[in-house]
C-alpha cells in the first residue's frame, strides 16, 4: 500500500480511539440497551427540538420561490439530508463516522449564503451545487489539517458552541416577537411559554422516570396551554388538511453553471463555522461520555468530520440544505443524561418518515411559537454552559483569553447590530459565522507567539530531581499548561534524572519547547543511552538484572508521554519526550 494510504488508514483507524469510561449519574450511556419504546419516546423528544430548525430551509426556500409546493419539497429533501448526516455519525465501524449520538439539524451558518444565492438569480439547483462544493471542501479540510487541535483548539470550539447558544436565544426571542420590528407577545403567549418551561424544569429536577422526557412532556403541556389561551397558529386545521400523508420529494439536479463567486465565497467562509461546530459538538459528547476525559480524542473527531463533509456533499446532490450537528439536541441529551446511540438511531427513521410525510412536516412547523421558544430557552443555557467548560479546559493565558474574547465579542456584535453586517459583510452576517471566523483568525495569527523554549543545565547532585521538578512546575505556570500535563512532565523528568544519577552521570542539559497542543522535553548527557522501555511490565523485572530494572524504570518514567525517543552520538546521548496538552 502506498505510504499515503498507510498514513490515511492509521489516521482513521478505530484502534487509535481512547477507551471511554461511563461517568456516574448518566441514565443511559453510549451502549446502554434502552427498551425501544423508551428510545423512540426520547427520539421524539429530539425531533421536537430538531423541528424548530425546519424554519431555516423553509425561510431559504421562501426567498427563492413563492410556490408552497417547492418550499415543502426543499424542506423535505433537507430533512432527508439531516437523517443521512445523523446516520453517518452513528457508524461505529470503518473509516467514517465518529460513533457519537449527535442528532442533526440544518446548519444556521449558511442561511445568509442561501439568501445571497437567491439575490444573485440562482435557484434550488444553484444551492445544491454550492452545498455540494462546500461538502467537498469540508472533506478536504478534514485531511489537510494534520493537527486539528492546532487550527481548531478548544478555545475556538468553545466560542462556537457558546455562539450557537446565543443564536438559539435570538431565535427564541424572535419566536416571541421580541426583536426589533416584531409584534410584542400577548399575555397568553408568555403564560404558555413560562408554563411549558416550568414543566420542563420541574420534571428535569424531579429525578423521576419522567425526567428524561421533560422537554417532550413540557411541549405537550405547552401546546395545550397555547391552544387554551388562543395562541394556536392561524388556519392550522386548513394547513394540515391541505397536506398529503405521503409524498416522495423529487431531488433537484445541482446546477454548476449557476455558481457565482459572491455566494460561493459565503458558503466557503461558512466552512470555518461548519467544521468548528461539528468538532465542538463531538468534543462536548466526549466530555459528557468519558469520566476520564482530559483532552479531545482526535481520531473519532476526524472520522466525524469526514462523515460531516460526505453528508453535506450528499445534501447538495439531493438539492437540500446543509445538515449539521443539532447542538440543542446534544444539550438536551446531556441535560437528561440520555446518551445512548439507540435513541439517535431511532431518530433516523423518524426523520425519514417526516420527510416523506408533508402532513407531519406541517404538524411540527405549526407548533405554537411560545412552545418553540420554551424549548429553545431550556436547551440554550445547557449549550452555553458546555461551551464555557470547553473553552476553559486549558488554563487561560493572555493569548487564549484574547481568542475567546475576540470571538465572542465579534459574534455578539452581529447579534446586537445585524443590519450593519448584512450590508457590509453579507457573506458572514450571522453571529455564529462571524464569531467563528474571528476566533479562527485570532488563533491563526497568534500561533507564532505560542512557541516558547527554555533550557537548564542540571547538575546531577542530591537535589537533581527536585530542581528539575521545580523548573518544570514554573514553566507550566508561565506557559499556561494543563495541570495534568505539567505534572506528567515533572514526574517523567525527575524520574529519568534519578536514573541517570544512579548511573553516575555528571550533568544533564534540559530543554523544553512548547507549541499550541504539545510540550517537548529534551535531555542530553555524556554517556550511553538508556535502554528502551519495556513493551510489557512485569513485577519480576524489579528483582531481575540491572538492564531489566532500568527498562522498568524507563517505562515508569515515560508511561504518560505520547512518545519517547532516543539517539546516540559521539557527543553522548539524547532523549526526547512529547506530551499532549
């Protein structure tokens, strides 16, 4: 197999995935075999949240055509694309799919790009062509970025997740007519919203068997309240009666001749938000599913990004809107402690049924606005809390604080004053897109400032181990390393120093080099190299010959390092340790 093929296979191999341990307190972990009636009920709860986003492709289609039939057709194709995205993420074998239970929605970052397509004279075929090209770009970027955490660190992903929560709040306030130009809500609408929200919160805190279904039950109560208070959508019965039970949507053929530079730029700029949103959701799931989580596990994230790009390209071929992770539904899963894959697998056929049943589509679209607002308010807080945790996983030095502050302030500025950005920067005139691009650029521009280097000449006296440990502890604080990274490096160097001291080494030249996502420690000394660390550890080695004892000691010292290498030269020996941060 060619070298590139071998490398690609290793990058996507599931053998590289970090084993997970279920955290305490979860109702259902990834592989929990929930009964199917329970799983379907929880999937329906996800669907009620996902349906809020049906308004995005519907709004995009309405900007291109006044024909209700074409709007419904575009929406149904978009729902099919979301079902495919959801299914691809759930795959647990092969080179594609993160294996994480992430429900799908229609990505809000591309709404302005759809509008630009219509303004430039393009139709549904033009949207399909540019969504397909966006998917191809997403697939390419999944491989081009060799060290994903360097370009999309936790701080950027955290900003994106927080801004998704902000975007949900904007949608929720729009549902209530609280945005400029909206119609102030009737008292009945507020009562229905707070009643629905109160039921959701009360059930979630009840610790009863109904707690996982808090949003679904709260939504049903909210709909009943809204109808009783006169907040049902106008002509709801006529709209439902006019929709067929079954209809197979006909795909639109992508029209590449209608691709224009301006709209295409909007799609490609949105790639930053699209990839960061997908990666951020996967990291959030990792944190929620693993009691031993300390840093993002890159292998499943890369497979998930590959599935993300493939699903987006398929959506373009169908002629639907761009699918993406449903952060609100992910937040709901975490809030209720229901993270089983079976739930999201049950959601896939539900989405397909909805896509093939225009009457069901209308039913979800006709959910009273106060109830939709209550669902969004409920999950938005959980999402922003997860984003805050993600952004602050590492110690915040000045640079990381700047990335978070710059990204958040940029996104919030667009949320507060959208019209200015719609006129000046229509390609990224949304809080999510603009904030993600600004955080990404702030990280990229300041990357050269990350590299730090320090050196120490360490005499092998009685205090050698303590001196090395104090030096690395000080560097960890100055460089903003994670506490566990600093401790692992301290232990490794002090134990290797003790081993070299027992060998009679006079001095060791220590060097430390820090990059965005890792720390490299170098040791140079006069004398022979240390033995290679043991592949397997045996207690008998401690009582065996000196070489076996040293192999065991090297394994003990370097067990937490990502890699440990040595080389010999006429000037002596050199060892290098790499720790991920």
